[in-house]
C-alpha cells in the first residue's frame, strides 16, 4: 500500500508538470503589438509565425535616431527593424532584428541590430521586453563582427492589439 501511494504521487507530479507547460505553451507571440517606453507609445510590431515555436518579426520604431545621437550627421532614415524570433520556454521568446541607416543619397552608413527577450504575462496579452541595440559599420557582419556601439535599452512593456468593432 505504501509503495502504491508513493508511485501514485510520483505519477501525479509528472502529469502536472506537462499540464502547466502546455498552458504556458498555449501563449502565442504572433499578432500585433504596441510598445511603451515610460508611458509613451514608442513602437508597433507585427509577429508572424511559421509555427508556435518560431517565425518573423517586424518592428516600426519611428523614434530611432538615424544620426545615432549625432555620430552620423548626414543620416536621414533608418529602415524598419526586421528579423526572427523563437520560443525559449513556455511563455518566453528571443528575437533578433536588423535595420540599415542611410543618407539622402541612399548610402548605407550603419547597420543596427536590436536583440532581446519577450516574456508574456499569464493572460498572454502583455509582454515584458528586454532589448539591447548594437550598431555596426555598414560592411560588418552583425553575427560575427564586434559592434562599434552597444546600447542597452530599458525594460518595457508591449500590449497585444485586438479588434475593436465600431459602435452601432
């Protein structure tokens, strides 16, 4: 009898773990997101998924300074951050995005990489975001070369977009 109780307790513990993990894995990152820095909207992102485990991400971050704080005074535009994401845990994800800054003639001046993590809250509609921005020479490989600048970003939150029907 004692062995049966121990065996049933062990089986119950093993079965409970996957149930919790499955509930967390039900959180999907895909969708539209609005991010806030210190109470102000700062970016809009769209996350697509090949599956619930990985996919692509596009972030429109209009406040990103093309001059990189005056380092490149002739810079006029930074492209949209585009990249990939993957699930790292039940409600946690990692992402890496890239964008190019150009001058008025379209010459590449620097390459930016924004990489970090996203952790969804229990309702899957709010995310805590960590991020670091890396800047590279335009001819550098952002996966093997060292950046000339590393700029940790403050942790911040994103909120899932949802459809709102107009009032009738």
